[in-house]
C-alpha cells in the first residue's frame, strides 16, 4: 500500500493517463486505477471527483452527460489537447523523479 501522501501525489498523473486512453466516468477511472495497480491502490470517490472538477476548470478535460445502460445519467470525461500537453509534462517530471530515486537506491539485488 502507498502512503496517503504518495497516493495523493500519483492521483493527478494517473487520472490524466487513464483519460488519455479514452473517455471515462468517475467510478470507472477508480476501477481502472485499482486494476492497473494490481489491486493495491484504491482511491476514494472523495478524492477523484474534486480532481476531475479542477481539471475541468483548468481546461484540461471536457465532460459530457450521457445516459448509462441502467438509465441513470453519468458524466463522462475526456482529455483535450491542453490535457494531453499537461500529461506529457507530468510524465517528464515523474521520469525525472523515478530516475533520481533509482540512481540513489541502486539496482535491486538478485536472489540466488
């Protein structure tokens, strides 16, 4: 399990990455992240929806209301061009950070 701080830090780039794969709604984003983490990281709805609303205000995503199979309205989000550029910035920053930690920690020991 990740600490609360690390979970919060990874939320932004992970949500942008999920939306880069195509349109999705809040609960589906949470499920995709859970599956991508090997079922180790689970976000609360209270964390994801404020982030999606911030992204929308920042002009990174667009949303559309649609009727789901069960007849209920559901808000779908998709990444726009500005959001794609922001994701590329996030990737570069995370690659730099993980590179630093990899260099400091060295290679993983091999078991014989």
